[in-house]
């Protein structure tokens, strides 16, 4: 009669449930339950080989095929068939991943493909099959190792295989721990040799139980108590010790050791007659389908994520589907049972149809590994280019600020020395008797100037003076004219004067006696940008002390005031010019900043970086492999605080940022132009926001825009998106 160990089944069921809970994100340490399965696999494989005096490799591999490989084969092809029937399900690794699962090297493939089991992002239905691959690899070679150990035990004594397996367990554990200190989490978790320590724990335990006996208390009641104490501790670890814990590797070793003790104590309660109560019946039935539960859970979770369900409804549906599908497959594959023959036939036909369809889809599917590797290489190269661009952008930003500060600083220095500079001007003065009266004061104020003033002079004489000065190369800057007291000249005369003074700043002092001359002069000022009126009439009004009795010619007080007015007017003009230059410099800087764009995005943006860079050369690009909402908000806030935020901001993400989060970002960037690029995500409602423009690439009707992963853009997609973004941004 076959022995039945109820408490071993309890351990198996609990481990199975916690693996499922972990995959659903409901148990922090459920990954540790895999250690329990590894120990149990090592133990029962070893024990099964001891059952017969002579080991039959044919029988062993046949048993492993029907028990381990056939269910795996069925689930893999069944999953491919079902997934292929569901639209909008993206699984671009179908070919290489399914091949690795069927050929037993999925753990190795996952390390190479950089699939992170702990990322909680379900991008494959077979992310859990690394465990089965390690089992298959172990099952392939262990019978030969066992034969050697058994022979050594027969010749050298029963302690020999026990000591050897103990030493191998210790060495493999040390190796695992060493890798945990120096290696990556993925290599540690997926590696065949790193995970082998748990299996060797089980093999060592199997050797001890065969050659000696379980190392436990003889008191059956006490043994049960100890069993449940260990079980509670193990469950506590399943609940509390996350993969990000600093005790991650220690917890895996401890979980394996506790599993050994549980197996030892679990073998105390033996039910030879296979009699059990309802609870025991449920445990046994669940234990019978536990392997299938493990196989089907990830495919179910993978498919349900596309249903849109969340929370309790999602979890409940997954649980129900996992159990129902496992039961169906158990009935279909239980060829030894005489029960449910008709149902089994129908199920075999149904499952077989899906498997055939899945097999055909598997055969016709393409391996996009080389394409994805090329993308991976491109992304890595673009990361370097983005980093270089950020450095250059910051350097350029700093240089622009330094240049502006330098210009403003130089202008500030010039302003401080402006009066000295004005007094040193090689000014040219042409005037009548009014200027003549103040000529000594003018020379005192402008020692480098040249003044030509004459009694009763009119505007008509100015042409000849200017021509003569030009010939002598004496026409300096600026030109000061005070004529009109003795009457005006014709328009052609004035135009000739302005023609001869072209390229020079002309300061014309108006008269105190002839208003019509002054009125005409104002009109000429609006006509010529280099003509500036010094309103002597207004500035001298009410100052009778400046003039002799005629109200025109200047007395000594007036001559001094006259000279000061000229100096002040020149100072004010050139001071305004300096301010204009400052404003121009600041305006130019601000316009340059306005023309800049900041791009934020994940690998989607990273993949089109070179296209965008060629189109928007003076832009800043900030990318991450994964970009959380909080990261993005933090970066934008920092840019705003540093006053580095550009007037135009472009966001390009896969589906990491939600619509509600985009709205918060738009609120933060109020007053700025925000462009949100939509490739596979649906964010059209953002267009309702005043400062947001959604740029939608139509990938739905243009499948050639996307690569095999249905996420990143092909060359055609990149070119089209670049053209689209350029049109939208540059035309606004």
C-alpha cells in the first residue's frame, strides 16, 4: 500500500498558494516558497530512486516526462494558442521564450533577455518557468550522480553519500551567498548553480532518511507541535521578507533549511490506508493539482491584465480560473485513472485543438531577438548621446548666461564712465552767434571737439562746411548743430544736410525765437532716425537770467547752462542707448530660451532621440528607462525653481504616466506650452486643457510604425513621428 504523508501535502499546498499570492502582488516573501519546492524536489527525486534496488534510467525519464515535462508542454502550447486568439495582446518574445521553456533553458534565457522576475511588470506568460527549467536540468543529470553516490555508499559505507551530499550542500550554499554579495539579483535568482543549493539540501535529506532515519523527536505529538512551529515561521517569512530586504539571500537559505525540517517532521504522520477527513481530502486534491496550479497561474495573470479588472474582482477571477483550468488539465492528463473517461476524451480533444493551434502559431512565429538586441544596443548608444547632450546643453546654458552677464557688466562699466566718454567725444559743432557766444564753454566741456560758429549764419552754409570737414577727414561723432535763429532753409537744403550726415548722430538745438522753424525741425526728427532735437527753447523757458535783453544771445550764466544742457542731453541719449543694448541683450537671451524645448520621456523618447535631436538641435532631453510620476514632478519642480524650465515642454511616455497625472503636470506648467506625444497610450482628453497639445501618432492604422514589441517605433515610425512633431511645434 502506498504511503501518504498528509503534512507534506500541507506544506506543498501552502507553498503553492504563497507563490500564487506573490505573483498577484499580495505576499512580499512568496518567492521564498520556491526554495521549499526545490528542497522537496531534491528530496523526493532522491527517495524515488531508492525505491528499486536497480535504477532504471528508462523508467526514471519516462516518469519525469509524464509528471514534469508533459504538463509543461501542454501548458506552453495551450497558452500560445489562447494568447494568439486574443487581439491586442503583445508578446513579441513568443518564439524564443517558448523555445527556452520547451527545451529547459528558460532561466538562462531570462537572464540574457533581462526579464526581471521582481519588477511586478507582467510582460510574459512564462516568467515563472525558469523554476521548471532548473528542475529539468537537475532531472537530466541527477540519475547519473545518484548512481555514483549509491555505488560509493555500497562500497565505502552509507556515511559516504551522506557526507558528500552534505559537503556539496555547504559548498553550493557558500557559492550562492558569495554571488548574492557580488552579483546581480537576476543572476542570483535565475542561475542554475546559484539555486542548486536548495535542491542539494533536499538530496542530502533524502540520503539521511534512506541510510539512517529522520532526525526528529520520537514523540509523535511533540513532533507535530514542532512541525507547526516551523510552518508558522516559514509562513511569517513568506508574508514579511520582501525581495528588496537586505536579508534576501539569508532568507532564502533559512527558508530552505526550515523546509528540510518540515519535510522531516512531515514524514511522521503516515497514512497507509490513505484515509482522511474533509480537510485532508481538500488538501490532497489541491496537492494533486499544485504543479498545474504553478504552471497555469502566470498565463492566467498575464491574460487577465488585459481585462481592465482591478482589485478584488481581478484577484478572485484569477483564483477561480487557475483552479478550474488546473482541474481540467489534471483530468485530461490523468491517463492512469479510470474515472471520468468520457469527460477526459472531450477535454483531450478540446485541449488538443488549442494545442495544435498553438503549435502552428509557434511554428509560424518569428524570433525577434536580433531586432530587440539591435534596439537594446541603440538605446544604450542613445543613453550616452543623451548624457552628452545634457552636458553640452548645460554648458551652453551657462555660457549664454555668462555672455549675457559679461555684456551687462560691460555696459554697466560704460554707463559709470559715460560722462567722461561724452566729454572726450570728437564732437563737431556748427552754429550761429548763439553758439559762438558759448564757444569757450563748449571747448572746455569738449576738449577734443571742433566748433565752427559764425554771426548771422543760416542753414544754407552747412553743406559746404560738412563737405569740407569730410574732405579733411574731420567729420567726427556726434554732430551738434544750432541754426535757425536767422531763419529756415528749404526742404532740399535740410535733406542735403541729413544726407551728408548719414551714419552720424545729429543733435540739433532749436531756437528760442522762431516757432515755425522748431515745428519743421520736429517733423524732420520723425523722418530721420539719426536726428535728435535738443529742446533748448523749453529747457531755457523761464530762465531770463540766461539771456541778454534780446532773449536770444547768451550771457555768461546762459553760456554755462547752455553747455550743461548739451552735455546732459547727450548723456541721456547715450544712456538710453546703453539701456537699449541691455534690453536687446536680455531680449535676445530670453528669445533664445523661448526657442528651446525640454523633452522628458522613457525608452520611447530614447529610441527617437537622434531623430528629434537633428530637428530640435538646441533642446534638452531628459530620459529614464523607467519614469515614475513622482520622478517627473520632482524634475520639473527643480527646473522651475532654478528658472531653467523652457517655455515649451514635450512629454513622451509609454503608459507609465496616467491621464490624471498629466493634468497635474499641465497645471504645474501653466503659462508654458505642453506637448504630449501619444503612441500607444490613449490621452486624447488632455486636448481639452488650454496649454496642452496632444500629438497623436496613428499606429493603429499603420502597423509598420511599430517594432515587434508593439511599443518602440520602427524607422518608418520614427521618421513619421519626427515629421509630425516638427510640424506641430514649429508651426505654432
